[in-house]
């Protein structure tokens, strides 16, 4: 079960996809640190009022029902449908992912400050490993399995013990 914070992160990122550009579910998942299927699930449940038509599969395609609804938006934004009629050429319309990730980090910082509990400092290697994985709050950490965090280069048993304690104090736990 995803936290409200993770859902908020995905939806914030969708809001930032520029007009006339698209990204894949995997592109968004890579920036947020979750899988593309989770992104798709969140989008199917929470995309009202968002530019959902700017999020496609890795090939730039959408299911027929969504494509039919996306076509007017794409036409308005200058996104052309491929000859096969399944979607757009994602290579031609993909947003600048580096710029998108930077804009996302700036926008989400306020949200994380308001809603997240900072991770305690463990060690420099562990802090770098967690940051590289996009884990900045205990709430985000609780969405990970303990074994997956231990597998991050730089995170050892001592750091994991400190994270165990911090999660328990915040009344959170590792994902099962």
C-alpha cells in the first residue's frame, strides 16, 4: 500500500510535464523511485485535473479508450499520432527528464518539509545511498523493504539498526 506522500509525489511530477511533451510511466517512476505499474495505478485512480495525456507507456502508446480521449489534447499541444495510430513517437516528444527531475525536486521540497519526517544521519555512505535512491523521509523509507535498503551500496548493518529505531520511534515500519 502506497503512502499518501508517494501518491502526492507522482501527481506533483505529472503536473510538471511540459505542454507538448510526454513521459512514460517508467520515466516518472524512475524520478520518484517506484515502478511504472505503481505510477499507472496511481494515475488511474488520481489523475482528475492533471494532464494525464502526457503520460504514456514506454513506446508512447496509450490504450485505445485513453488515446481517443487524449487526441484532442495532443492536437492542441502539437503532439502527432504515429502512423500505426497507437500513440505518439515518444523519442520526438519526450520531456527533458533531467530538467523535469530538477523541477520536481524543487517543487516537492516544500511538500516533504511539511509532511515528511527527516531521516536521521547514519553515516555519509548510507546518507548518500539513501539520497541516491530518492529516500529523504522516514515515510518514504517505510515504502521500502529492509532487505532492499540493505542492498544499497553504502548501507550496512549499523545504519540499518539506526533506521530501524527511527522507524519505530515514528510508529512506522518497513514494507513487508
